[in-house]
C-alpha cells in the first residue's frame, strides 16, 4: 500500500495535474474505484478532510508555527 501512495505522489509531482484529473484518468465508469468514490462522496468525506486540514492549519498558526 505504501508503494501505491509513493507512486501516486511521484505521478502528481511529475505531471502537474491535479489529483482529481489523475483520478479521472484511472477510474473506469462502473468500476471499483468509482464505486468507492461514490460512497465517500455520499458521506461527505471530501468536506470532512478539507475541514480537518483547515482546522489543523488554523491551530498551527495559533501556535506560531
């Protein structure tokens, strides 16, 4: 699994494309990734991650980091 993340990170940095653009390139309609993404979106996981990162960044600024 770590190799998957490392490969994804390398691909992101080498292409200049957004994560969403790359995901669209590898997601087959009706496939397993599409099914998983539909479930994540239906549960507002993207919004939760955005809120969590914003909260951590705000707290980091408050702490002077």
